[in-house]
C-alpha cells in the first residue's frame, strides 16, 4: 500500500470516530485539512502528506471509541500502528512528535515544519465564530458561561493545572483565543488576509457581553477587556 492509499484508508477509518466531541470533531479536522495550501505558504518545507496525517491523528486521544485502545497500548503505539510503514522512519517520528507536542503554546527552535504547521492550523481554526463557540462545545457542561454578579474581566487564560488556577468561565476563555492575535505574528498575517474572521469573533464576544450586561443589569466592560487583551493592536479593532 502506497502513502496516498494509506492516507485515504486512514481517513475512512477515523471518520466515524470523530463524532461530536466538543469541537475536536470531524468538521474541525476537515477545516484544518483544507488549510494546507495557505499554511504551507507560511511554514516552509512542510510536506502535505505529513501534514494531513498529523491533522487526522492530532485529536485521536479525544475520540471516545479509541480511548480504551490508547489506554491499553499508549498513544504513541496507537499512532505508530495507524500510520503504518508507508513512510520513512524519520517522517513517522516527525508526525508522532507533532501530535504529541502540538498543544504547546509556542514553537520551539527545533520544531519540525509539520509540528509548526499543525500548531498554527489548530489555532487559526479557532479565529472566528466557530472558535467562539468551541469553548461552549467543549466545556459547556463543565464550566459556567459567566459569573452573573461579575461576568467580565480579562484575567488568566491558562488551563487549570494541578496547583495552578486557570480561567473559570467561558467568557474568560474567549480571551485565550483573542490574545493569539497580539502574541503570534503568523496569526496576524492570516487575519490580514481574512479580516472578517477576527471581526466575526470580536462581534460575537461583544454581542454576548451586551446580552449578559442587559440580563443582569451590570455595566458592560467588554471593551476594557478587549483593549487590555489586544494591547497596542486594539486601535485597529475598536468600534468605529
């Protein structure tokens, strides 16, 4: 079986496993897959087949139907079995490393092109209304949308870890996405090409805040939060 056949077979096999799972689902994978031509303009040297394999495999650990197998064998072993032997050992290692490390916040100096591309595409897919609702898909039954008495505030956007306090509402989670714009130059370049994506995300957050403010009779301070998050870039996105 050649590489293309292996890739197509893997897509058919994994598709049914990517059911609704909080935004880490089949539509997310398909959107990222279609990004390749543009992502490749930003990440030099990224191979299309490596990228597509990484995209299709990057959330298998969230697939309910594969969790028992992953638990029994470990994620790297399952990934190795799914990729098979149609690629070189070096390419296979790059893909597995990309999947295991794509959740890191920033690129490292030795990150491969496929890891950089996967990380960029994963972030870019959250810029827009689809990104705005992703937190509600993933955490809607685990975390409040906002605190009624004090719904606003731009604070920690880190995910809670042992001994560390992270964001506690889905409103705060919005800023985890917005702050990628001032932090990552490539996200700014993508937004420059597709400004409507960022406009939609900000409109969504502003509309959400307006409804919350009216519903509870509290002052709407969403613009303070957006300005604090965007810093020197706020003037570009302030209401006209």
